[in-house]
């Protein structure tokens, strides 16, 4: 069952203010680091990428929460803050750090019910949980499922291809990189619990598999053309 809060404690204006705070906090996390922020050496770990990921997770988790009967405000606020500390602390403590930031913000920017704040912070603290999601409150489950799903499908494939370019890889590695996205999707299928998340992961896996098929076929054609060019060049040199 979801958290029982009869009235929504977060207005749209308040949520917009939270969103602006998270955006500015991430930007400051990078600016305050002499070396450009933790993990800055990969472009998709920049403040811009991290904020975009957070907004994706907000959208996906809100959709799951509405359809599965979870408390939408707890879910979307937790999603908004879940990675706020990602660029300034180590991976294994970013969830706890994010929960502390969220608690301080909620305590100083409104009169939110204590039960609401506790549930939001608990969801943030537990969003890196690797066990059975059915053991968690529904709001935390929605957040984790959304966090997993953002890296699956077309979006996950695009991120992998960006990584290829950053690492100076050629098109020859593209199908392999997309295969990693598909593997991640298969893992996600096994982890998610809600019917809504299962539907999303199935759709996204289908898209990634279609793309991989087209990619493999076109790369094979390019490889064949390259081989013919090599043969023609060799005959011309003989």
C-alpha cells in the first residue's frame, strides 16, 4: 500500500521551486570542484546530463506511481532529489547525502507533514537498494524502477553511442554497445515488480532490439564494402 496522505502537500509552484533548487545545486557541485566535478570526465555525468536524468526519473516514476496507486507526491519529490549529491560525493554514499539535502530543504521551505518528509527521505536513502523490490514501500519501488528504466531502450542506446564517441570507438563497436543496453533491459525485466514498469521495459527492450538488428545489418554492409575496396586497392597495386 502507498503512504496514506489525504491531501497533496506539494503545490505545482513548490515543486517548480524544488526543481530549480536541484538544478542550481548540481551546477554548483561542478563549479565548486577544481577539477570540474566528480566524474566530469564523461560528458553524460555533467550537471546537465544528471539533471536531465533526474527529470526523466521524475516523469517515469510519477507515471508508475499514478497507475500503481502509490503516493505521487512522495514519489516525485524523492525522484527529484534522488541524485542531487551524485556529483559531489562517492557513489556508495550519494543516496544518504541526497536524503540529508532533501530533508534540510523540506524543513526550511514549507510546512510539510513529518510523515511526508520521512517517506521522501527514506525513498531517497533506499533508491540504490539491490534486493527484492517487493520488500520496499511502493513509493521507493516506483523510484527504483524509474531509475532503472531511464537507462534502457532508445535513451540507453543513445548514451552508449555517446560513450563510443567519447572513447574514440568506431561504428564497428556500435552493435556491441547496444547489446549492453539490451542486457541491462533483460536485467531490468527481472528486477521490476509493477505491471506498469514491466510494460515500459518490454516496450523499450523491443525498440533496442529493433535498433540492434538494423545496426548489425548496416554495419555488415559497410564491412563488405570496405573489404571490396581493399581487394580493389590490392589489385591496383599489383
